[in-house]
C-alpha cells in the first residue's frame, strides 16, 4: 500500500509473540487462521501514527477548529465513531507540536493511562500522545479494525506493561498482527455489527433529546412567576438521605451474588440518567455489610466524592458504596423532581465539598441545603407530565443494553469465522 513516512519514535517492533483471544497478536502466531482468513502485520495494511499534546502554556494553541482526542473522549465513547471532542486545538498548535491532523476513518487506540479504548474519527482530527492511530489502507475496512480492537480489549491490556502505569509501547504496536478475511467479508461483518451500533447511537441521541426536554420543562414549570407561594424546605426533610459501604473485598462470600452494588464509576459510564445495572454484584451476606441496605427503585444517586456530581435514578434495587449520597424521595417530592433539582443546583452542592485528600460532600452538610418548592400540587403535576418521557428513556436504555449484548455475542464469532455472512447485496443475512 502507498505509505508516507511517519516518525513514531522509539525502538523497532518487538520480535516476541503474545497471542490475543480472537484476531489480534503481538507478532505472527504459529496457529493456523480460520478458513478464508490470513494473518498479516497490521502496519502492512494500515499506517501507524502517533499523537501529541500542544503546549498548555500557549493559550493560542487551544480552542481552535481542530478536534483533538484525549483519553476522556475515548473512555466516554468506546467503540463509537467520534464526531466531536472535549477539546479543540488550533492550526498553530498543530504546527508547533508533533501532533498531526489525521483523516476521517482513522482508528485510535488508547495506549496509556486507560489502555484499550478505541474510537474512529468521523472527521479529520488530531490526538494526544496517549494513542496509537491507524490510517487504514485499501485492504482494511476501518470499522472492521475498530471491532477487532474492541473484541481484543482484554488482550491489549495484556500487551501493555510498565511499573508506574500500564502502557502499550510502540515496539508492541508495531508488531501487531491481525487475522483478516477478504475486504468484502470485512465489510459485511462491519455492516452487521455497525447496524446494531447505529441503532444504539440513535437511541442515545433520542435519550439526549428527551433529557434536554425534561430539563427545559423543569426550568419553565418551576420558574418563580409560575407559582404564587413558595416554601423553603431542607432537602433532608424532603428525602431520606443515606450513604453506603464497601464489603470487605478479601471475603469471597460477600461478592459475585445477584444484588447490584454501585460505585461512582457505574454512573460515569451511563449514557442517560437511568441506572439499570452495575459492574459488580454482592451476595446477601455482603448486603448485610452495607449501612444503607438495599435501596428501592426510584432512589436518586449522587456521587459525593471522586468526583462530586454524577447523577442517576436507580431502575433496579441497588446497594451503594461510600462514594454516594442516596436520596429516597418522601411524599412531597418525586424522583424526577429531585433529579432535576440536583441537575440545576449542582454547583451549589459542589460548593459544600471539603476535604484534604479529596473533596467530598458529607451527608451532614448536604441535608440542610434549602430547596424551594411550590405550595400545592405543582410537583405532582409536573411529574405526571414528565413521567412518559422518562419512561421512554428507560425503555430505550433497556433496548440499548440488549443490542449491546447481541453485538458483543456476535462480535467474537464473526471475527474467528464461527459464523458465516453474506458478502453479496443482502448483508442482513447472517448464516449460522
């Protein structure tokens, strides 16, 4: 394939072999590929590019028109086609750094700090040095490469090493091999998986619109002029405010049960307000160690440290760790009202955080926070109007979860040839 010279720095490709699970390996493995597939060096079918961060001391390098992918963009958008970034740089910043503007379709893999997150550029962008990037040549479908890297996330983390923090170094990146079918089959596989991801993305856009609509109607409905009489009530009198605990991690009898147990990390990964499940689960014995017990559906969760401000409404009974303030609504308010009140007063809540090791909002400082509520049935009236939109958000999130499970089930099977696909015009046919 035509190549331009790229300077990624460092040593030459490693000569060792570390086999991945499905279709990726450091070095060429000695195992035979599935029928119709072949092992090929990734750098033979894609151009490896590095990234860089323009100087933070030069404000003229930042805030321009060039999207710049950082670690946060990757961790929040793993497996997605990225259309915008948290930060942009200027052409001047590019010119005065080792960063490069890479073309749309470039596949970016985080290699340090948080290893193994992958996104694909929807438009020309640059990246930080925390990424290895591949500009695919004519033999490699970019979205297919993204799916391979997604499937091999655990393997990629095994490829990383380091004493201070785990890093996938360039000798390993340069030595990566990929198990490839022909381009038509790559396209068919990407089409099948992409249809699921496109529906997931459409669901997320809808939930974003519904969430924005709920926020707008809340602001409008609870404007001062809409109600004649207002009451100021401490939030601790409107909801039961509790915290959580972490069962001893060295006691296996407390873990891997069927009870959802949330940490702020679970909320950081949400694409909407609804918490449907958690990354870890505890047993009944573990639940006995939780100070708040099992919280009911409808509990509003606010991360109170590391960091302060993640919000969710529990759509499953859940226990929580010590990083939360959990609010069980009383008779005068609803979950939706409390959630929206917190959304609109989050900076006031954060202002109550203190601490030396890390900032934390204590339950003691949280309970007295005054909440202005209208007299009469204003909260109930708004909640009844808002509930259908919120229920649709929850329904879309459940569908999104099922679509993600289906994609994750199909993904490894398609990559190792365990499922056939049509490579003709009818790409919706999957031959099992």
